C-alpha cells in the first residue's frame, strides 16, 4: 500500500473509532436522559445510533477494501447525565467529525477515489444535519 493510501486508511480508522464512540455516546445518552427532556431526547438519541452505525459499517468496509484492517476500538466517550452537557458533547462530536470528513474527502479526491469522496461528502451532509438539529435543541431557553 502506498503512503497516501496508508494515510487515508489510518484516517478512516480514526473516523471509524469515532463513529463507534458516537454510537456508545448516543446509546448511553438515551439510557440516562431523564426529566422533562426524556420523552423528546430518548428517541432522538436512539435515532442517532442507527445513523452512526450505518456510517461505521461503511467505513469498516471501505478500510477493508483499501487493504487495511478496520479498528474495533472506539475513541474515548464523554459520559454525563446532564442534559445540556449531553447535547453540547454531541454537538462537538458532530463538528469534529465534519472536520475530519472534509480532510478525508480531500485525501480521497487526491487518490482518485471518487466513490469514497462522494460518500464522505454525503456523510458530511448527514453529520451537518445532526449538528444543526442539536444546535436547535440547545436554543431551548431552559438550556441557558
């Protein structure tokens, strides 16, 4: 495997570890969210798990196709029972993921991996939607 492909695979593994972490974070948030927000946020967090799982499956497959070994170790997960912190952590996670995927899409473009580049751009769109939804939840006056 050439150097640029190796760097891409390493980056995709970082992305995969973070998708695993997002699945754990959202699963945990759904389990521990309480109070008035539970009815709204539990299904929201559960829905995010499925999206992140789809991203993880795609990344693992692509890493394997490129000749790498997909990681099975998640990135560090922030745990909290505070609703505002949950949302702020989730927002930061989505923002960080978007930035990583922008770098990865550029790497894929440089290698001529058009399908991967386009899929990463789709993932950026997906994660941006998640981030914007979280930002809207954080505008609730009770969050200030």
